[in-house]
C-alpha cells in the first residue's frame, strides 16, 4: 500500500499539483512531510493563497512590486559593494 499526499490549488494561470509518494521518502513519514513542505514552498502555493486572500487594487499591487524591486536592487548593490571592498584589500 502506497500513501500519496496531494495538494491542488486553482489558479487563473494553471492548476498546481504537488505530490509526494511514500517510497520517495524511504518509508519515513517525517521525511515525507518535509519533502511535501519543500515542494509546496518551491511552487509558492502558500504565497499565492495569502496574496489572493483579500482583494488588492491594481495600483497597490504595482506600488508593492515597485518597492520590492527597489529593495532588491539596493540589497544586490550592497552585496556587490561588499565584494568589491573585500577584493581591494
């Protein structure tokens, strides 16, 4: 008997099926749960559910995306500056 755990979400883009079989986790239920959680995080299912929980106006979405983009740019620039400083020593 093989156990299979699935999660199915409906998205406008595409349906997502996450499936983990017990034999892939070598018959260890804890390993099975960890693999399942890892796959769910990789597919970003929970993030999508949280985003869709409440309606968000398009202007708010754009503003948040712009702020996130600027934040990531600053972070990557700081990392690049840090690498350059380490090289110059």
